[in-house]
C-alpha cells in the first residue's frame, strides 16, 4: 500500500492505493481508500502539508498490515483430479529446516565475508550460496560434497551453481580458512558478547578411507583405534561453549605442539590478550603452562595424581585435610555416607619445576561410587576371561579389563615355564585408592577454589563439540585428497558447529542435539499445484520456539508462494 495524490484546479486529494498485476500481466493499481482533500485534512492532521503526508503514510502502513492479516485468514481452494497423473519428474517435496540455520548464517554476516572473497578473486559462481548450502547440508544430511549438492537441490531455494563450482569454491575456502575464522569471530559479537575470558583447548583426530600416507594424512595414535591414516584437529572454545578457532595438523605430530601456532593467531588476529587457558593434562605440559603464564594469561589444567612426585602423591591420597567447597568446613572424607552429594577439596603450593602453582585435589563421593561401579564390572569381565580361559593380551586401552589379570611363570629345572593367569587383587586395590579424586593445577594463586573448579568443569563442552562434529555432522571418514580442500571441509564442519551451538543457545539449551536435528530434518513442505506449500511436520513447542527466535512462521495450514518468498527473505534478515 502507498499514498498517492491527485491535483485539480481547486484541490489536492490524498488516496491509499494498492499495486497488483492484472490478468494480462500488466502492473497497475487500484484505490483502496480516499483520505480526503488537503483542505479537509489540514485542520486535524496539519498544520502543514508535510504533516498531512506523514499521517497518510502511517494510515497506508496500517492498511498494509490489515491486508496481510486478511490474506493469512483467506481460505484456499485447490481442485484435485483422481484421474489425472502428476507431471513427469515433478518435484513435490521440499526441505525447509535449513531456513532456521539460514537465519543464524546471515546474522553472523557470513554472506558479507563471501562478498569479500568474491571481490578478491573475481569469480563468477556464487560462493555464498555454495558455502551456505554446504553448511546446511552438513547439519541436516551429512554426506559427500556430491551428495550434499543433491540435498541442496531439495531446498526451497534451488542451488544457483553447478557441482563443479563446489570443488572450485573448496580451493578458495581452504586458502582463506584463517581469514574466514577471524571474520566469523568478529561478526559473532553481533549475536552478543563472547565469553572469551576463558578459552578451552582440546585435540582430536579424523580418519581417511585410504591405506597410504599422503601429506598431512599420517598414521598416528587414533582416538578411535582405527588402522587408517589420520589428520588431527586442535580447537579453541569460549567459556559459553561456542567454538572460536581451529587448526589441522599431521596425524603423526605431537598434539602438544599444535597449541602455540593456533593460540598465536588468537592473540594476534582475534585480539584476545587476557584469558584463562583450560585443558586436560595431555595438553597441559610444563612448557604449555609457562607459555600461558605470560602476559595477561593464566591457566587451569587437570593434573594426573598418579604422575605426581612421591611426596605430592602421598599428600593427595591422604584422606585428611579436606574441606567442603560450599562453606570451607573441615571434613573427614572417610566418614562420609555413600549417598553424600557434596564436593570436597584440599590444596597446597606446587612447584614441579620453576613455575609456582597451586595444586587443588577434590573428592566426590558420587564420583567415587561411579568409578567403583565401572571397575567392578570390569573385574567381573576379567574373571570371566579367566574362567573361560580366553585371556587375551592386554591392549593399550587403559580401561581394558585384562589389566586386572596378572601373569606368573612357574617352572622347574630344565622345563619350559608355564604361564599362570590370576586376578590381580593388589592392582584392583591400588586403583581403588584414586576413586573420587580429581586434581587441577593453576597459576591463579588468589582466586576462589569454587571458581577455579567451575572453570575446569566446563571442559566437557569442548568434548561435546567434537562428539557432535564426528557423530551428528559425520565429519569423518574423509574422502577428499587435496590438502586445501580437506582444510575447506573442516572449515564447513567448524562453521556448522558454530551455527548449531548458537541455535542451541537461543533455544535455551532446553533440547538435546538429537531432538533439535530430528525436528529440523522433519520440517518439509509439499508443493501443491504450483500454488503454494503445505507443511508436513508436526507442530510442537520446539517448532514454536524455532519460529519465535527466527522471527518468521512456516506453520500455517497453507503458505502461498508469495508468502514463502517473504519467509525466505526474513530468514536472511531482509523484510
């Protein structure tokens, strides 16, 4: 709706008119409402013509809203014929769950990052469409790049590119991986302040469906115990569980060496100078601790009690000297009941080399019960191995039940030794000494214990990020061979994870990953005789929440093609 005017010799009249396309395909307009002449309107809406025009435009806006509401309530009648076949190769089913992912993609201004790449490389294909479709497909239907293109062809918005353009784009994305990460971090502040005062770091690896080493694809210590070449990924995550930056490095490299190059990028390109570094013991060597003791940085890392020096280990295992975390009350942990749900701690100065630290040991009866239950089951399995005579060589897995089976060689002079297997009770009792105990080391000498432990407990979220990437997004196995394209593959997986985590946070972290993904995958639409779309999903509290946070709705009984175009625009932040 818009305001139009007409002038005669003696008067100027104001109208609200509506544009439309007639039966002949010609754009025209019709008067919806006459507002009156300038002379009539001045006394009430003046005193000037500009005042009258401002009032008229507001009236036009109200009429527009009224019209839209009326359109929504209109009944749609479509005739079907029982004796008429559907058109050959006509697509009827469309995926629509990507619209909610698209909302966050555009809120992160990734389309503007793609615009910078387009201006730099001067290519003709739409790299924004390619990157966004790869991300949506990775979340909704993870597969190869070829299959991902087929998935994108089922979206409400068809790909504006060809399959060969995807592989060309991978080269660009891989080469500009660092730039895109830095831009993504900068743009993420548009969705709220980043909790970058705490940074978690961890590494994992991904395997290839190949047998020969090549480039960064090397045989190494696979976390999944697979006999395939692997590539490793190191990743930083902020204190709110949002991924921040990543790097990939050869499968045979020591993961300890992966930290410094990536952290230097965070310091220089991301502008983060003051933060607490948090990791597990495997990425908390003395060298890493010293590095994160520099500048305005600090560290909190888990500490293996078993690897402490003898005097420190003796102190840690001693049940005396514990306090309750909640109120600092002295507690004898040997007197705690089995159902106690509290957390207890003790601390001492700790200087394993030259860096002065603080060693905090905690005890949780709940954690102790859990560890005892797990170990009892493993002992039972070890006993069954002995009873059946099927004792296998102990594997490197530290949780292998075979670790509780001892071996002794019995022989007499001149005879070959006979191996005798037995249940090693001493080893079982030795492991039980550590039940419920957990230790961290930090250079935060004055901070509250409760605050330090809270930061350390947040490490589970980065492990969850890797699980989602591996399991739900199927980041492995990797079928690509080109190093640059492999980097681009992980970039799309990383961005997918960022978008998913923001969506999860916007939903109030009230739903599981499986529930969110299955709902998005189910949000399909049937196209009816080119007239519009019928939603094929079940409306529930989660779909209502998705529509609420993204500021558009797809849960009407029927959506005209025009309205669906509007929804698509809204998902991109365009009205």
